[in-house]
């Protein structure tokens, strides 16, 4: 009985920490400019490079390899991106 309560409480703590870390990662990535390393189309996700790490990415517009994109959100482990505006423009 005691072990079951301990497991339940530990699971709650780990889930809360994971959710908080996930929200922090999303906050840090939104607005970040990233490089498209595998072409993205509305029908097919591609890949982007963030701090040297490749992420799966999707977009409502076609983005070619080598283009610069901007992170606008995250869905699970996939980043949502759009074509990045020229620097200095929003």
C-alpha cells in the first residue's frame, strides 16, 4: 500500500516537471529563426536545425532546404514553422 502511494506521488511529480520543462522549451523556441534542412510542404513534414539539433517541422507553406524559417509553435515533438520575415521586419 505504501509503495503504491509512493509510486503515485512520484509519477505526479515527474509528470509535472516534464510538463513544465516542455512549456519552457516551447517558450524558448517560439520566434527563433531556424534553418530548413529537409524541405517542408503542407502535406509533408520536413526537418529544421535548432542549435545544432534536427527537429521534425511542419508548415502551412512550402519551404525549401536552405531557407530560413521562424518557429511559431510546437505540437508534441514537431515544431510548427513559417517562412521567416527578413531581419528587422515582423
